[in-house]
C-alpha cells in the first residue's frame, strides 16, 4: 500500500509541476512579442467592430469572424490594449493544453497526458508567437480539439448531449476559421462512423448525424443571422467561400519542404529563413552567435518537423489497420488520427513554418498516443526501451533548443512599449522603433485622421489611435490585387490621408511585389506622396502628401538593364526591388575606409520623345562621419560604345550621422533629357566618396550611396491604362 501511495504521490507531484510549467510558459510568452501585420489587422478591425462597423461589409477579410467577435466584445468591456487580448489568448492556450491532456489521459494514461503537455510546451516555443498571440487559428484549433474530446467522451458514455456539444464546438471552429473547422468536422464525422461501425450500430447514423449537425447549426446560425440583420450576408459569403479559392489558393502557394532539404537546405537558407524558420531563430541572434554548421543543423530540425506528421500519420494508420484486422478497432486512436490528419490539411497551400505550426497541436497529441501504443505492441523490455528511446532521441534536440530559445526570449524581449495601447514586452530595438513611429504618427496627424499603412502595418494605427483610411486593413496581394489597388486609393483619397507609412521591402513570402499586383496604389504613393524620413535606416518609410501631385505619366525604369549585381547579392553594386521602387546601392569596399572610392554602374535605356528623368539620391545613414568625408553623385549619358559622355547631374550629398530613429529623406532631382529623345542611351551612375565613415556593427551591408526610383517619365497615362 505504501508503494502505491508513493507512486500516486509521485504522479500528483509531476502533474502539479507540469501544470505550473504550462501556466508560467503560457503567461510569459503571451506577454511577449508584437506582430505589426496580422495581429494588428485583427485588433484594428475588432476595435472598429466594437465601434459599429460590420466585418465584410465595411472591412475586408477572408477569414471567418469568430476571433473578431471575441475581441470586439472584449473591447466593449475593457480599454483596447494588446495585452488585454493576450490574456484571452492565454485562456485559449491553457484550454488547448488541458484539452489535449484530457484526451491523452483518456486514451493513453496519465503519464502520456503529462508527456503531451510537456511536448506541447516545447512546441509552443518553436511555434512562438503563433500559439500565444491574438489570432484566429489557435481559437479554431482549440474548438476542434474540444469537439474531438466530446466525441471521445460520447464513445464511452453514449450520451447524446456529448454529440451535441461536439457539434457546437465544431461550429465554433468553423466560425473561427472556416477551413480548419470544416476539416475538423469531417474528421469528427469519420470518428462517429468509426465508433458506430465498431459497435455494429450503423442504424444509428442518422440520429447521430442529426445531433452532431444540430450542434453545428446552433453555433453557426446566430453568426449568419448577425450578417443577415446587417445586410452583409452576401459580402460574407463572397469573402469566406468564394474569395479563398480565387485569391488565396492562387496567390499564396508556398511549397512544402521536401526531404532533400535535409541534405542541401535551399529553401530554408538565407532569406528563406523568414518563410521556413521559427520566429525565435530570427529573434534570439542565433544567426550571429552560432557557427554555420550549427545553423544548418537547426535548419535541418525545421525540415524534420515537416516530416514528423507524415511519420506519425503513417504509424497511426498501421496501428489502426492492425487493430481492425484483429476485429477490435482502436476507435480512440482512429478518431484522433482522423481529426489530426484532416486539420493538418489546413497547412496547404501556404506551407510556411507559421502555418505548419498553426495545425501542429493535434499532431503532437497523436504522436504521444502513437508512442504509447507502439510500446504496448510487445511486452518485451527491449522493444519498449527502443520505442521510448527513439522518441526521446527525436524529441531531445527540440527540447534543448526550445529551452535555449525560451531563456533568450525572456531576457531579450523585456522592453515595454510606451504606447498606452501596448502593454507587451518586446526587444529594446523594436520598442524604440515602434515608439518613435507611433509618436511621429500622432504628432503629424489629427486624432481622427486616417494614416495609410502599407502593406501590413495596421498595428501602428492601433497603437497610435489613428483609423485606417479604407476597408482594406492589409494591402497584400490576396486583398487588393483584384482591382490593382484602385478602391484602396479611392477611399484613402476620399478620407484625406496626408501621411503614409510603408514597409521598405516587399513581403518576404509574397512572390509578387506591390508595384506588380497593385500598380494603382504604387503610382498613388509615388505621385501624391514624397519621402519624409526612413526609420532604422531602411526598415520603414514615412511619406507625406506632396503640395502638388506629380503628373500621371508613363514610366520606364532606368534600372532594368544595368551591369549591377541583382537582388540582395553582396558586392559594390546591388539592385534591390523594394516595396514600390527599385534602388541601386553603391557600397564602400570593406577595409578601404579613408581612401578615395569610386563606384560606377552603366544602365542602358531608350529615351522616348518628351521624356524627363527623375531620381532620388541618398545614403544609408552612418553612426559617425569623419570631418573630411565627402559624397558626390554624378550621372552621365553616353550615346554608343565610344561616344563622348555628357554630364546630366552633379550633386554633393550632405553627410550627417544618424540621430535617433529617423534618417532624412533622399534629395529628389529632375533631369531634362528631351534633347536625347529617340536615342538609345547608356546612363553612367557614378558615386565618389572621400573620408571615413562609421556604421553600426549590426548593419551587415555597411555604408552605401542609394540611387532610388530612377524613372524616365513621358506621355500621359489614360484612365483605361491606369485601371481607375
């Protein structure tokens, strides 16, 4: 008896430790990080819903509205802040872990339940901040898991109310994210059929379906009624049913990582880490502190995470088939497999790492149950030890790295945002930048004046308490490509936006740049706004409305055919395609500071009749500038290979050290090239630098002259050509 009591005491102690660990982990991570795009988009729209706007009718979205309703209700009760929404996220997170614990306890025992909670804790760090910030995916997956838990309870109790509640939570899952919810509903229906088949009671299919479906309807009908009442049902149907197929599935395809990436990581290396890398990998300085071999190993761990579900699903299928062959179907395992497998389809077609982790919770649950089942295949100690050993070897590197990342997140993300609507802790660099941007927005606009943030900076509007200027709160391809950005521009013009804040670079995971999918918006920003300042050298760009708009003329880029390195390759001449303009960088040669340096780039272009050349010239701002430092920009035109050059532009660029977060806007020049009309011309862009310069050590690219938005303007753009 004493031995039994000691075992029970040990188990209770482990349970208390696990519960405390889960709570501390969830609380500390829910308080950290901020997402300017997706989280800001959700919070800003939820706030506007709380103030009377109707989703889909007044605001663009293509995701089911459950999370919006929850946060709008929250904002009616408490002051709108990021941290308030994170407490809701914490409740959802704890509910997710508790639900998985209950399912694992029911199907595999208490020790497996504890192992599930621990595994989910490790994956929480890898998924950070996807499971602990304000977003719709965690709510949908939570409801799907609760529905599964009620299905499993019904399989044991045969109580009708468990089926009804399962249906209700499936309805909630659909209301929170339509594809996850529908996939989960199909999985739960399969679980019900499997249970009825195992009992030999197929005659009860219809009553069971009515109870399950009735619960779904009970959850969905009030939402449908809300949109019918507000005259938005048609808008909602188009946004939730039609738009994902003609927009998201076409524009947002990101391939699933193949096993070949284990040997030679191509997709995940370099800039691909932003798509396929975990957030802590990018935020904890791993790429700066660790050796290249270690980084590749961490990249390979990411690839393995893509293939663990395949292994788990395969093993679970074998175990289910084995039980079926023995005429004793493992209904519980089959049910978890059906739901986990179908919810996992939600990772497609956008298989970036964040979307992978959005649907990973059921995979973790299934993996622990499969491990427990495999260890029971034989009573032999060797088989059991090998099974558990393999699982531990697979799990260990993820746990060790998660521990390291967790400590780094706690110590690195500890600076509170100054904005009253913040309340979360982020890294000091990002906090300083966001605080500067929020104060700049507030200082340059009236309290009710909308600020155009492009393409996904809605969190700045939320923090600065400035409204969005149109129904589009995110301006990515999937949102505004259908009309090339025309309606977003029209609404912004109607509401009189005088300030715009844009990301310097195109979205890393979007294969199409803003200038291609929304040329009307890009043209609007170029003609009607001029650069005011850049933030953190080239993180964000503030634009202010011009006193007089530039004429709407046809444009020919002067950087299309240049003898420069392309797109983010290191060298002394680099052309980069930014959000709505291209830029040529002339970099200083490393190790040659203090010497006179000259960098030239030749670009070939045809000059149409009546053309004018426009260019902005600036530089990547340094920390320090030597007393004798001098920067000169020259532009020459040459006709033919041996023709004599003609100087079109000579300008000395005043150098100044970085003060605060904002860098001055580059100078804009207009060059008359009408006398070269009809000629094929070679433009020679020359940078001359003398003296010494000091850059921030973290600015890996170093100092550079920037030739920005070099365009040949000619003719007039008709309304039909402009797409207006």
